[in-house]
C-alpha cells in the first residue's frame, strides 16, 4: 500500500503530537518571563567575566539561592545560558544579548515586552481582535504613548526609548551602507528619537546636514547624541508633530514609524513628507515586511503586538504600496538592512 503522505505532503493526523505542539506554544508565556527575570536580575551581567554557580550569582544579586538556580536551569534549557557542571553556568551567544550596555543588547527590549504596559495590554488581546483596536487605554488608562509620557512612568519610558535605540542598532548600519546619498544635502529623521540613524548617515557622508523631528521630550536626547558624536554643527533637532507638517528635505528617514499607526494616519505622515520634499527628493522607510502566509514570520507575530498595544500595523509589500500610492510616493529599491527589517526607498510622483 502506498504511503500517500509522501505524495501529498500532508501530515498524518497525530492528536498526541498536536497536543504536544500546542502545549509547547503555551509555554511561550513562560519563556518570555524567564528572559524577563534573567534581564531584570542582571544574570547575564553577573556571568560576563566567566561561569559562576547559582550561589555566587544569588549572592551578587541578593536573590534566593534555590530560586536563582531554578531560573538559571530554565534559561539553560532555552539556550540562553550554558551549563558547565557542578551548578556553574556560563553565557551563550543569545545570553550575551541580555547584558546591559553592550553592542547588540536586547535587554531593554525584553524588559519592555514583559513589562507592565505591554503585559497589561496583552490581557485584553481578544478584545483587540473583536474591536480591531488597541487595548492599552482600557488596560492602562491611556494609550501607550500618553502612558509613557506621564512622570510616574518615567522609568518605563526610559526603558522604551532605550529598547528602540537597541533595535535601531540592528538596522542602522545596514541601512547606511545601502542608501545612496549622492545629490542629498538635507536629511530629516522623522520621529527619529535620539537621532542615531541620521547621525550615522551624517558620519558616513560629511556633506550632509541632518535634523530630527520628534516630540519635545526626545529632541534634547538627539542634541546630546549629536554633541557626543561631534556633529552638532551640521545637526538640528526640532520639536513638532509629523501629523501636522514636516520640514523640507532632500531625504526623509522613517524608521519603524509607520507601523505604529493605522492606515489613515500613516498616509498623513507620508503625505506631509511628500508635500515638503525638495524637488527630486526621496524617502527611506525601514520596517519589517510580512512575508508568505503560513511560514514562520516575525513580522506576522509582531503585527499582533501592534494590534494589541499601539494600534499600529505590520504590513506586507502590497499594503505598503497602497499607502505609498495614496500619499504621492512610488516604491523603488527594496532591500534587507538587518535584524529582519527592510529598507523601502520611495520616489515622489
């Protein structure tokens, strides 16, 4: 008898395997909280100079010994720590990314994703699907950005800013290497936070003048970063609202901006850039791009976070092109820039 599963590619029905697979998915909540605890308790930093026992780590951190051992054992099962025997643990490549203040660190991103603002919003995720709207306001009493602007949430806001900067480090180098700035004099980083994208572009091209447009609390960080890099003479930062207007420029940078907003507001941002762009100017959008349906896809899962927490959208190329056409842009070259993100170059039409 022929085994038709080899012909059709369909898997045999195996309820036990399906149950085991679904149970493994359910442990996702445990995985993120293990990473949360490793980051919050500075486990990776305690292991930065070599393997240590759980007892040594617990003494350094002031945590309970047996619970620390159990956490480190779980982290080793995830490949974040390595087990060296005799209750000693070391760091793996993934574990090094949970150290603070190192290149490529994702520690702050983990703390944000597992922190109060996101976690409380996730509790209401089914309602986000029912309503097609973010749940942060019901969960926190304000939308996510208003919540983070409150003085009592300053620590969370600082972590969020830090996490966005760390994510920028995954993409900026690749984007700067890929984009051609020939004929470009002025660059505006729209919603550019501390400006590290435009500042990296300025460092690569000494002929550029750069500017960050962002909310008032962000512009001081941008000015400080420009000063630290010795680029203040060619740089400015202005407080403003990109839903109202943007400064004129030859090139606009929109890195992980559009995914925070629904289609109408994303079109408004793009249209404002189109209205202000100098003749022959361009824009560069840096975002994740949803891929083929049914395949493992970071962007498709990230889209659920946008739906639940910010009210934004991760988009596929067709959805991006719809936004661009509605706002006076045409997509040209598209290329990966690192970290699962893509650069989408836009030309005015």
